[in-house]
C-alpha cells in the first residue's frame, strides 16, 4: 500500500518519465472490480483527458496526482498500483489505462481496494482533503504541528493509534510506522501518556528521519515503484523480517494482530511491559 515515501517516489518518477507526454487515449476497465472507485464513469475519462498533456505530478499524504494542461487532474490513493510500460505489454486486466504519445502506457490496477478519481480541482473527498492539507513531515513547521497533536491526544492512546489513525498524519500508515517505532524503541501498544520526555522527543525525530531515509531510497522493499521495482529501503520490521533475528539485539521479531492490522516488533528492543504502564501525570 502506498504511504508517503512511496507516494513521493512515484511522483518523482512520473515527473521524470511522463511529464509533457500527450494522452492519446484513456481506456476504461477491462475487468470490473467491486472495490475500485471512480469519480463518475471511467468510460468518460477519455473525453476529459484525451489530447491533453501531462503538466506534472504532485504527491501528498496517501495520494499521487497527475495534472494536465487542460485543467483536469487525476489522483490515485494508497490502494492503486500505477505502472509505466510499453503499450504492447499492457496486461489483459486493469482498472484504467492511459496510452501515451511515445508508445508507452500508464496502467492502473487495484488488488484489494483503491480509487482512481478524475476531477477539475474541486474534488472534496475527506481523505483527499486531509492528505492535501496535511503538513508534511519534511516541512519546517511539522515539529510544532506534531507536538500540538501529541498534547491534544488522549494519554491512553497507543503509539500505533497516535501515528496511524484518525488522519493525524496522512501518509504514515501501518507500514512505515513499524520501523519508526522500532528505531524509537517504543512498543506499538505503548500508551503515549507513559512516554518520558526524552522518548517523546526521540519519537518525533525518528518519524522525520525514518520517513526521509525511506523516501531517499525510493520507498520500502515491501512496495513497488512506477517500473515495478522494489523500493531500496530495507525494512527492519515488516512481513519480510517476521520470525527472523533482530539486527540490533539478536532476539526474534514477532508479528501480532492489533488495531485492524499486523504489528511487527522486537520484544527485547521494544519492551511490552511498558505498554501496560499507567500514564505519567
């Protein structure tokens, strides 16, 4: 699933590879997907976009957005796989396909769920607006924003819930938070009210550092980029490392279900007994 490092990697690659390319034709889905959503009918996307040029791409939160020179936009959210390939090698099943004037094609597919939304700039979806209006972890004013949300959050909230729920930080999800919490030495179930001041400071710095590392390396190795290649950031806590030895202490990396998804952690480096402490008053 796309999170901020993958979104920014995808947008960089789009700007490098398809900017100024003209859209020859937009093809509707070849296979219906129950959990792929569109704005209006995808059969109408060709009328809106064919003949226009790609002016650029932007990324924010969990959304990547193509911008066209006729004023239209097309955004995808975290569940959409976007690939660039020769038009002659497009797979038989896709949820949308854009044929470009250089013989290549942008192919949109969805595995579990996702949205492909064509609009004129007035798209008012809650999650889209939350991502677009969010303060990037790379922005100068992010620390102040983060600290304000931390102080306003319930002390009984877990570290995972604080980072990855309620759209507090769009783009930080159940994937990126695993390495963030590991690097900070905080158990995913730990109540944020039990964190000492030095731990709170470390968590903020780790959020910014880990996301920066992931972005610089082209996203996580659990995800694919525009060309179908795995990201260069080697995850320390993920499905790829569950059951293996922790590179920091040699303990075994564990996987548990928590808050609607899996969490991966080292019980030696991220002590679970602290997760049950009473909040610091």
